[in-house]
C-alpha cells in the first residue's frame, strides 16, 4: 500500500507586529543597514527578524546579493498586507492611549524659520496646551515625508502633489494655502528695482530652484512646470546652504536669482520680489501619517483651518497659476 500523501502546512498561526515592522523597513529602504538605523536596532538583530519572518511564512521575502536587496514576488505580495496590519495596530494603540502632559512630544516640521508654518504651530499650542508640540526644521517635504513614515516626526507642510504616489497613499493631508511665489534677486540685479517681477521678464535668466537637493525635488519639479515654455532656465545644483550666512555666501558666489515663496525671510544683499502675470502659486498642505490619532494633530488641523480662513490662504486668485494635478489635490481633504 502506498504511504499517505503529506499534509500541506497550515501556514503561520500569527505574526508578531515587530517582524512586520522590520519587513516594512527593509522593503522601503532596500538596504539592511539603513533599515536598521531607521528602527534603531542592530543590523544583526534586524537580519534575524527577517529570517524568522521568512521561516514563519515559509517564503523568501528578499533577494540578497553583495550589491543590492530586492523584493521577491512573495515579498511584494506581503507588502500591502503588512502595511494594513501595522496601520491597524497603530490605530488600535492610538485609540487606547490617553495623552498626558508627560507623553512623547509631537514633532512638527515647520520647514524653515520665519515661515507661516510657525504661526500654525503657535496657534495649535494655544488650542492644545496639554500637548507638547515641538518644532523641527527638515527643509523639504520629500525629506520630511520619509521622516513621517519612519516615525521620526509627526507632521509637516508642503506640496503634497510633488510626492511619489506610493508615499502619498500612506499620508494624509489638509490643504492650507496657495502661497504666491517670488524671486530673490541680488540687490544690483536689473530687476531688483521693480515692485513685482512679471514672469516674462525672467526669460533668459537661470533661476536656482533646489536642483540636486534630495530634500526638495517637489520644489524643483514645481519650478520646471512653471518655467516650461517661458525661456527660463533652472540653475545646476549648488552646495546645500543651511542658515542665513551660508545662503548669502552661496548666493553671492553663484549670482543666480532664487525661486522662493513670498514669506521667504529678508536677507542683506538681496531683495525679494513677488512674481506676477500670472501669479504662480505654491500649494501648501498640512501633512501627517494616515491613521495617526492624537489631540496635537487635531489641534494642528484646527489651527491651519482657522488661519487659512482668517487670512484668505485658500482663496485662489483669478490670475493664479498652479499645475492641474496640484489643483485637484488642493480641492480634496482627508
């Protein structure tokens, strides 16, 4: 008599959330060292967790060579399930967490000093005095989005349409402002004497718009869309300047006008002039991790809505310019 056939494995009975978080970190980074740093664990511990998850699932999740890490077909199949499971766990924990003054501070990226984002943060502090809302300065929504997904900050501001669609899927946003755009000019520039600079007067100019800065590709993309067909060039990458003194030094060295928002802080040796005919608009949203429940996030949302209403930030001028994809996103709300 032939022996009975082997009974198929019933599969894992449960999977620890820690193992799924380890998997998601490696899937996002495709690099074990960076993923370990993101999770604040040793690389050996992360590798053990991945091997354990693979054993429990009976599937190889990553292809590994000395040069690269790639998702296998099973890894790609697990990815959406793992994301939903971790989001559900985060929502569950948030629902049963009672914030107290001693709770972890909410970290809010306001991009750069002197911007209106600081006003939103100040209003939110008034609305939620028991929450500790701490400012951070990440400079660029693309970089800030990665920090949001890694859990290193809790909210940010910027051009949501400029993010990768896969990143946008994991984040929530609330439109806050159509910020008029401007140009920073050296004091001796021929256009510096104008009260406002018509876009067609920039034809033939080369404007710095953050090209090469990995933190702000959404801003460079907006500039390319604005300059297309207008004879305006984008300046090549320049050293990333942090702080007013470094910015002034780099601007004096390279002499290129700089694309900015109208709230860009005044700096000696240069002038800020609004752009007109048409008025280009930089769409600004408040952005946070989808499913994140916290009274500080609620306070930020209320503060952003209040200030937008008081200051007319969401009233789009009739002669305003904005890409169609951005316009659609600015009409939506999470």
